[in-house]
């Protein structure tokens, strides 16, 4: 899994007109009926005075995961959910990415390490 915690803080913004204001360079966007959702660095949202929700840290699972894999991301999300840690997952071409509450990012990293250790023990048993 090789989780990597990024130092930046990210937030979710929504743009009803489907247009990004100057100074906003999202890490991810998704087009919804209600508008364009953008995940951006909090510093960008603050500078552009853009309303936002859910301050998060990004954890990238550095293992190359197939977009057709079954159960991997569900297992990871279930482990975090069991600890009461919300997880917004983005499956990209090469890796899976988890946005977790900024205040609980270190705890999430510890849980992911425990999941890896548990999986390693199960594979040797």
C-alpha cells in the first residue's frame, strides 16, 4: 500500500457556474448537476475568498492499483471507518488517493500501517 501523507491541506469547493476563479488550480474536479466540485489547496481557496468545506490532508497509496481491482479500496475505507475516520477516496489512473480530516491524518496513517502489517501477517500464515 505504501501510504504517503502530503503536507498540504485541501478543501472542497463548489462552483455553480462550472467556472474556476483565477488563482484556483485544483488537484481534482468533478462535474455534478449542481456545479463543478473542485478539491484545492486551502491556501488557494483562502486567497481567492472561495467558500469551502472539509479541510483534509491527502494520503496517496503509492502501490499501483488497477482501476478494475475488487475490494482493495473498500478494505482500506472500512478500516478507517471502523476508527470513525471519514475518507473521501479518489481512484486515479496510477494510484488511489484518500482525503481524510486534517486533524486525524496522523491517526489515519497509523491505521494504514496497521492494515499493512495485518495483511502481511495474513499472507505469511
